[in-house]
C-alpha cells in the first residue's frame, strides 16, 4: 500500500529542484496540482481568497475568508463522530490521485487538498495512532530542519485537529504567519525570560491577545528538554495531553518553537444561534495570526473586539499563565 502512494524524486524533478525534502515538497504540491483536480481547483481558488489586516499596535491579525476550510473549522471531533467515519489519513483511504514523500519510513508528506497557505502540507504518521505530541516531538524538530522552507505546526486533539485519531503535523510556507515576523520584537520588548543558558532560551509572551511560551535553541536535546518542561507544567498530574498548539521552524541554525496553552476548543461565538455566531475553529494557524473564516458574513462583520474575545476565550487566561515558571 505504501509503495502505491510513494512518489519518486525522479518524478518530482519534472516540477523543479529536488535537492532536499523542502524542495521536494514544493515540487510535490506542483505535481498534485497538475494530476489531481481537487488540488488544482482549491489552490487556484487561493488567488481569490479575501484577506484584511487588523492592527493591534505591536502585532497584526490577518482575517482570511476561505470557504473550503469549513470542513476543518466546523468539523465534528467528538468520539462518536470520529468512530463513525473512515480515517482520511490512513493509507487505505487516501484518494487514488494522492501521492506523497516518505520521511524516515515513518511519515507521509502530502499536499493538503484544502490549503490555507500557498504551499500547505499534511505530514501523517504511517500508523493509525492517536494525536499525541509527547511521543513525536523529536520528529517535529527533525522535520522542521529538513522542511527548511516551511513552518511546521501541531494541533492537539481538542485544539483544532480535524483528525485527532491519527497522528499528524501540518506545514505551511515560511513567513506566512505574522508571529514569525513578530517573534524577535516580542522577545525583546514583551517577554518574560523563564530559562536561559548556553544551549538556549525560554520566554513567555503575554501582551499578544494569545499567550505563549517560546523556545529558541540550536541544540536538539536542549530544545526537546525545554519543550518537555513546558508540557509537564501544563499537564500537571493529568495523564491526558494538555490542551496546546505548537509552531516550529528552523532558522539561522536554531529551532524556534512556540507553544500556545489552550483553555478550550472553540469560543462561545461558534455555538451561538443568532446573528452574532462566528464559525471559527482556532488552531495553530489562527494562533499564529491568521484567522480563517469560512463564511463570508463572518469575514465582513468581524471586528477587533470580536477577535480579542475569540483569542481570549480559547487560550490560557492571565491568572494561570503568570504562574508558568521554571527553576
């Protein structure tokens, strides 16, 4: 089954450079656009996607009207709904046109057929295993280094993942999310240092609508250790995965890891039954600064006040966040 889905570097060379995984992934998206009508249609539609910016002073939120993302934003992820549908990330259920790159004989790198980014990947585990970052975080570091032109992200099972039953990452082309451009300024002007040594730094940012903890390190072991410290703090005594979203990219020989602690899956606006309803499913992309709104009405009517309310409801509150500290 895997060999039927594996695409060769020789085939991808028809679509551009293929020297490394990052270039191969770009070629893969091009190949899938040429050979798969759904991908061609949805990537073509991105050129007509409407966006508008909201200025919050030292940071920006971009609202994106993207109708095709309704499947993700409004996805039913309760146990009953998951059990009743076939897993769309398992090899046996992939569309016949869908091909991918195999990474470490453990993951399949795929073109996401419902893109937010001009280059949008899904990186799914070859095994049907639950969405749980703890066991796979070192893989995230390796992938982000190999996919150097991309930002990798992870959505927890109750934090925007539309396939919580099948472990996967996603990735989008670097520089698309506002937080990537804003991180350096946030670190210098709006951060509380939690830990710093020769191998890296960990800091907390609060004045950003959504609070996060970031790790910067050139050492894989140190980066993993600091992430595990954050994870353990958020999990406490609970054996379940804490609610979180993670962004990760490799830049200037260092990993940049951003962890967004969550309070709940969706804001109250999603559940309203009146004109104030907003269909939105905040996940890593939204917390990175791009608010995806599938309904045109929501896109037209969204305000800075509503944006602040959405982020404020789904991310960790100030009273809990201020206690994040490490010896």
